[in-house]
């Protein structure tokens, strides 16, 4: 019960913080004119309280669809990034040390690429493939209110996947140096079995907690992605129709599922550690 109270308190404090931040544009515009518009700021917060009317009038009609599309792309990209990062990590760990260092260097170079450059390169490659082979891989922009998934998900997951790969490699290599791995090797257990059964279940806990930063990195890239692909997502819509109510709904729509996901994951893994579920 104590853990639930702490979780509920964190959720309430976070919501209050989002609510207060939603009125910052009023204060900033006042500061630019040399005025302190605290009264207007307070009135803005009071106006937000009957937000249920705004949600009822607008959310079901079109905002919900924008938010749903953005969340689908975001979580699909996260899922693909995590899966590919773990697959590449296991494959790299099976290599000899010299080959392993070369692969890590390639990923290190790729990680230094800017987000916009990655998106532009992917779009250019799709155009070149279509021009030279006639094969239509995917649309490079949304037209007529339709939705595309493959290319946006691919572009959004590339850099996060590389980040997670680097973090998971550090974690796997740290686990590889522990005594229980040496003991397993001395017993004649195969390297692949040790990686998938022993190292993986210990390393995944650390990777999960480290992926929080990756999630927020993906959220910052989502705005750029929606702009460059002309996607009918909530980030694009928010930039075109900024308001306190819309900002509050948008931030809460992203914050709540992410908060619930990592809260559940934290509870599960800490409970597992408390029961001695991971090897040491």
C-alpha cells in the first residue's frame, strides 16, 4: 500500500507540474513586454479546470485520432528499437573480441549522425530505389490525411536502437566478466546458452531502466518526424493550433502511458530482484 501511495503521489505531482507549465507562454509573453501577468496566468489555470468540456467537444472528433496515430508510431518504434538492439547485442557478443570491436565502432559512428540527416537519407534511399528499380518501398510523405507507418517507424527507431545497443553492450560485457559466467563456461555450457539464459535475464533489468532516457529522446524526435513526413500526428497539430487546453491534453496523453509502462516495469523488476530472480 505504501508503494501505491508513493506512485499515486508521483502521478498527482506530475499532473500538477504539467498543468502549471501549460500556462508558461502567458508569463513569457508578459516578461517580453516587461510585465508580470500573474493574474492572467491564474485565470488561465482556472479556465483549464472545466477541461472535460473541451475533451468532450474535440477529443473524440479529431484530437484523439491525432494522439492515437502519434502513440502508435512512438511505441512501435520503441518496440522495434528494443528488439533489434537486443538481437544485435547477442550477435555481437558471439563474435571474437577483434570483430566485436569493429562492429561497435560502426555503431558508434552511426550514433553521431544528426536526426534530420538520418530521415533525409532514408527518404533519399527510398526515392533512389524507386527510380532505379521501380520498386515502391514506402511513401515518403503523407497526403490526403492518410497514414503511413513503415518509414516513420524505421526513421524514429534508428538512433534509439543504436543508443540501446551501446547501453546493452556495456551491460552484457559487464555481466560477461562476472564469476557466474566463468563458472558456466568451465562447466562446458555453450556461449549462446549463457548469453540467452544467464546474461540476458540479468542485463535486461539494467537496459529497461536505462531506456527511460531513450523514450524521452524519441519524443523529442517525434515532432521533427511528423514535420518532415507531413504526418497527421498530435505534435504537428499542436504546433499549428497551440492552446493551453490542447497542450495539457497532449502532454498528459503521452505522459500517462509512458508513466504507467515504466511504473509497472519498475514494480515488476524490483519485485523480481527482491525475490532473487536475477543471478549475481
